[in-house]
C-alpha cells in the first residue's frame, strides 16, 4: 500500500510585474506562473492574462487542502 502524500501547509503567492511565484511554507518556490497584460503581446508570447495566472497560482497554493479533501 503506498504511503500517504505528505505536503507542507499552504504557502504564499508573490506577484511581480510579469509573474506570480507560489512558495511553500518554507519559502521554497514551487511554481512560476507568467502573465502579460497587453493582449497583443500576450497572444504573441502565448502567455496567460493576469487574472487567469492569479487563479492558477491560488489553486497551486491550496493544493494540499484540495488533495486532503479539507
């Protein structure tokens, strides 16, 4: 039987001008989600809109809660 998945408590989200950084409770970066505000540049670079990137970052930060059913 596999051991249960152990994840640290939810972390934090930091925003810069072009990305969100999801960090765990020990400040280790878990994910970088890049975005672009200008539609023309966003299409060319194939980046997310800021709101979509923020939602993804928030869901990654809450991953532990979602996996444990809490």
